[in-house]
C-alpha cells in the first residue's frame, strides 16, 4: 500500500510542477485546465494520457454543473 501511495504522490507532484511551469511560461499565475491537460499529455504515455484527458473532461463537466447550482 505504501508503494502505491508513493507512486500517487510522485505522479501528482510531477504533474503539478509541469502544469505550474506551463502556467508560468504562458504568463499566468494559476493553472488552467489547459495547463493540466498539456501537463498530462507531456508526462504520461499516449494511451494513458488520452484516458486521463477523457476522465478530466467528465470531472470538469460535472463540477461545472454543480457549481452553477
């Protein structure tokens, strides 16, 4: 279980630092969904990145629905 926790922590920190670097490169101070999507595409292999992008789009759509209420 500790191995999986370490893997998830490492993946999160890698994606977060890549998204932050992309946000800074674009002159922004916050990470947009575009920055996160680009970080996922740059970090993960193609098939896994495509699946992650699909799941991210579903989550953003659900969040947008609930935050509008």
